[in-house]
C-alpha cells in the first residue's frame, strides 16, 4: 500500500470519528445557544436558590414557589420542542414522575415556548409532545430565577434538582441521562 493511500485512509477514519462524535452529542443533547461552552461548564448552575416566583403552567393554572413544598425533591427538566433527545426522553421522565410520586416530583420547563401565545407553533408543539408521551407532570413558564436559569441553558435537556424549599442541589445534568436522574433522586430521598 502506498503512503498516499495510507494518508487517505487515515484522513477518512479521522473524519468518520469526528462525525460519529458529533452525532453522539446530537443524540444526548441539543444546543440552545451559539456560545461555545464545555458540557462541564454548562452543568454549573447559575443560581443556588429558586426563590419566590409566580407563574403559570401550560394549562394556564397559577404556580408559585410553593410547588416545591409538595415533595422532598423536585427534578426540573429544561427542554425544547426542537430537541429530539428531549422529546425521546419525555415518556421516561413521566415514568420517573410516577415511580417517585410521594417523595419526588418532576417539573418541565419548555424553554422555547411563549406561554402568552397559545396559538404559536411552539406552544402547540409542546402540548403535542407532552400528549404523545403521556407526560402528565407540570410544565411551567419560567419566571424569576427559573427564567434566569432557562436563559443561561446552553444545552437541552438540562436537569436540576431542588429541595422542598427551592434550594438547588448540586450541578445540572446536561443531556438525556435517565440513570443519572434516578441516582440523584435516590441520593436525595434516601431510597
């Protein structure tokens, strides 16, 4: 085999590995911004406490920080209607919501939905995604510190955990990682 042929084969292998790596990232998370940031940096949570807020869910029901007092720990999943990994994990997140009911709860925050425009394509798409997945957990409009967090998310899905008082527990889980969600919940509720 000639040196030129070996070079072409190596170049093709490097290009293939790069494509596989890019594809793998696509299957676990979607970018929600154009900033270049590492996944480790994206996992750093911008706030340590959610604090007081008033909001609404997708059905128009009022929601406040009091929602956190309904469980020992709340898993907050930031997702996008444009994100295949977000959509793919939705039925599994519903199962987590059911499996941990009574000790933990799940809240979704669709970051690309304008809750004031119920006729928008994104709003309708969010309802469709949740309906198709059988997802019954609460999805709310981000306000206050939740808005600050949603705006700072570089990748979706990104998931944080808060205690019953709205204190953020640890860093975010970036990308679809059901086993990590369960491990974090188990650690917090002592299962």
